[in-house]
C-alpha cells in the first residue's frame, strides 16, 4: 500500500492551509453573526469565500469523478478533508459540506440527464444545497429496510406519506431538494422495497415540524423533523430505478462515512492541540497538570490513537481508489467505529483538562463532543458496524476451518 500524496495534492494542502488560516478563521464569527441576524438568508461572507475558493482552485475538492470535479483520489482528498474538519465554514466555502456533497455523488451515478441539469449542475456550482431524508422516528432506521414512509403510484406519478427526523441541512437558506427514501413495495424483498425520490423543498405537503437539538445544541442548518402528507411527485422524480433505493443508499453512505472519518480526525487533532496548550497553563496542588501522569497518558494515548485511526482511514481510502467502494466496505465499518470512538475519547479528555471551561461555549469542545457522540448513532450505529465486522470474521474462520487438511 502506498499512501503517498501526489504533487497536486501537496500543492492543494498548502493552498487550503493558507486559505483557512488567512480567510476562513477570521470570517467564522462574522458569518455566524450574519446567519443569526437573517436565518433565511445566505450570509454574504460565505458567498464571498466561495468565490475566493473558486478563484484559488479549491472548489468541489471532494468530487472524485473528473467529469464533474477535480477528480482527486480518496488518498489525496484525505488530508484536505482532515484540514476542514474543525472548520465547517471551510467545508461550505469549498462546496465540500455534507450532505449536499454526498447527494451530488449519488446524482452523478444515478441521475438522468434532466435531473443532473436541474439539480446537480446548480449544486456543483454552489447555487443550491440538498438534504437526505431517510431516518424516521417510528422505526429503527439503523435497519434501512424498516423505512416506512410510503410512495404509492398515482396516475403517471407518486404520492408520498410519512414522517422523517434528524434530517440534516433542510434549514440551509439554499436547500432546494431532499433525496428521500420511501417504501414502494411493502411485500417485496427486504432490499428491494424502497425507492429514492427527489423531492423539491417547496412541494405542497412537505412540512418542517421542528429543528431538533443534539445534546441541546441546535444547528442553524437544521436536523429537522418533517412530514410528507400526500406529497405528489411526477414519475421523473425517481432517482435510479424503482426498488433500487437500498442500493443507492448504501452506495451513497459508504463514501459519506469515510469523509466523516477524515473530518473527525481533524477535529481530534484540534482537540489534542487545545489540550496540550491548556495543560501547562493549569496548576493544581503546586504543579502544572501537564506534569500529572494521567494527563501525560491521555496526551500520549491521543497521539497513538489518532495515528492509528488515520492509518486505518488511509487504508480504506487506498482500497476505494484501487479496488472500488464495494471492496472497501469492510474497512468502512472498521473506521466508522474506531475513528468516532477515538475522537470522542480525545475530546472528552480535553474537556477534563479544561475543567468547567470545557463544558462551556468558551471552547468548541462541548459542541464537538455532542456532534461526535451523535455520529456514533448516525450513518449506522456502532452496533451495526460491529455486527458487520463480526459476521465477516466468523465467515472467514468458517472458510478456513472447512479447508481440507
């Protein structure tokens, strides 16, 4: 395995670092204030940064398909995603923010020419955003075959009814459509019951009920609960094939998980940096807490665990580049568990080092912790990925046992 970055990637890493340090960080508070003052209006500061990113060639860095973006390998994209992990503004400024970027990947593969012209092209240009509506409050959505929202044929179209929640990005001022999972064949095979639909955000019958918090934190772009009540869609709203929704969802979620892991490693690195800066400044019982053996152990273990998580993630990225996303699926489960656990632990210990300041809004640690802990449920909870890993291990050993002596 070769994790060495290309010369092009090294140049982009340098460019992106300069862009974040010189333009993004200083604009973060300004963009937040603009959004708070006008929640339904895209902050001018963000639009200015988007133009600057385009001019610098830092646009759509996450788009692997060279016909639609820069076509970076996943190994080359990994350090860029990590750099943007602690800076959500950098993600939006470069048009690499989830869930729109992953919806775009799915649209590239499964969308018709008309769907791409209406939805994908303006999204890649940064004029619109999108959301992914799968999770439901009434069923265990960790088993995607449980999704109960119905889509019933009606003339030359479909009628959707159901309730979704924790749907991210719906409140973004530029969100224009939801990639929505619905059950089109309740009696069909478990993995052939569902279909993906493109639902414009202004479709009659689609209602945003509330913005849901994560551990008390509200995201301005939203993690919303919404209802679909007799939502009527034309036949050309189907993404891919009728009954192919599960496969599209899995193809979409794999790269999404890997990109989440890349970004979360960046947050873990930033939490470790904050911990190392804080520990020498706090004195207890006549000595800096950086001299305490348990704090020294936390710092050392954080470095070890972050390095291990990064290498596992790079291995997954390398497999995706060399053998395809499907071949890397077992590794995706490994890193989804390991990286989130690592980042959650590092942040938790950084909070402990900061003391009361760690649970306040004076540092980003508490919000990061809430987000990270939530990601141990989102995109497949730990238990589902552990089950997948265990099943593969059992099958592997069964095959070995079955070999003739």
